């Protein structure tokens, strides 16, 4: 298998989200994607969280049990659990499996999920809350003296964490957010901002900032038409999905959701390497790059030139998907100036 590890790019994949099925089948699928991702050299794998999914910490254990080096990137939403519980989960799993556990901090979520939990906090205040919440987690995991913190949303008094987390297992923090409030929160926490990118020709030279990351799906093959055949077979038009997407757009206060919708209107269904049909049919929540290895590599190269060094790719449907993604990144990195491929290591 082509290895996706490079000195220039931090590469993560995504764990299959829960869909109603036999428990054994879901465990098999998570285990399978974890092994593929591990063998392909991915640094980690995102494990989603929302009201309709299984508990991400338990799913992360399936990942750990079925991989040798892969790092679970667990999505964390403050409303689901106390900051101390998050730190305790990280410390416990790191101790038991002797592996790093990374965190993808989420300020919001589906509007109906938040309403069901009676979380009516306005958009920007959710990021203020996330900063306090994550600060407590970071200070607990850093070890040393017991943590005392008094903020607008959270307070703790001389709180200590056991077991201590070795420095080599200290988590990498990512933060989902493209708004000004989200980017400010990422800066305050020294977290990596993860964005849902517009087409690369809309990304300025500093769009990625200092090591920002992007979330995309990739379907690449040697032949362009083969890639499109796979993409259109995987994500056919779905009227019910389009209606759900339209309803979600009316209630969403997410900046990235609105940005992608605007780009979709501009593309107006035209076929291009940057593809939003899965997003517009409510099948996934990120743009896709579709085409030949060379075509997709050119788009990746432009994102790298804009400053993006971390790629979080959507769920691979097959092991072959990761093989072709590896080939695509080899093409993309070939010949890039050294300044554009400076390593971003964990």
C-alpha cells in the first residue's frame, strides 16, 4: 500500500459514523477502517460526536484495539460532559494503551441537538465557553499543581488529575470553526483550526495561517472518468437529502455551512474537481475533490501553497481509496518549494 506519511503533511482519516445496523457489523466496519488507516500511515482518525451517534470514547477504544499507531481524534462538545471527565478519559486511555489521544473541540452542533439539550447559548458565546472548557482540560493534562480556575462558564478549585499523562502523550488539540470567533478561540488555545475549505482559487496566500487544517473527501483514480463514475455511484442525487439539507441551512448558524452553501450556488451543479454534491444531498459535511491523480494533486498543491498542512479526509469507503489518496499526495508534493512543505509534526 502507498504510505500517506510525508514530512510535509499531517494526514488524518475519519471513523465511519454510526448508522442503524447489527452491532457486530458496526464494530467490524470501524475495525476495518482503523486497520486501513493505520497501515496507510495516517496519524489519526476522527471519531464524531452528536446526539444520534454512539459514544465517541467507546468507539475510540475499538480504534485503539484494532490499530498499532493510529491516534483517535475524539470530538468533544462541552455540553456532553464535564472538562474533568474529558481529561480523565484521555489520561485513562493513554495509560491503558500507551498511546496519544487527541481532541477535536466542537463549540456547536446540529441546531435540533442543542435545542433538545436546552443549550440556547449564542454562537460567539459558545466559543467563549469552549475556551474556558478546553483551558481546564489542557491545564489538567499538563500536570503539576492542582488546577484552580474561575471563569464566566466554569470554575474548579484545586482539581488534580490521576494518572498523570506523560509529555509524549499530551494531546494535539484541534478546533472546528471558520468564523472569527472560532479562529480567535483556536489562537487562544494554541489549537489547530480545522476548516471546510472553499475551492483553492478562492483561498488567499495566507488562508491556512500558521498550520491550519482542512476537512475534505477525496476520490481519485488514474483515470478521471473512473473517479467520477465511483463518485456519482457513491453519492447519487437524493431528493430527501436535498430537502433535509435545505431545512438545515435555514436553522444553522455555522459560518462554514453558509460558506459552502454560497459556493454551491456559484457552482450551480457544474462538474469540477471541487465537488459539493455529497454536502448538498446531506450525505456528508465537507467538500470532495474528485478526478484523476494529477487533477486532484493540483488542487491539493494549491491548498498547500495557501498554508494548509493538515488534511482530515472523509471516511474511506474502501482500502483502495487510501491507496489512491497516497498516490495523489505523492504527486502533489513533488516539486513544491521547500517553504511550502515545511513539516507539521504532532
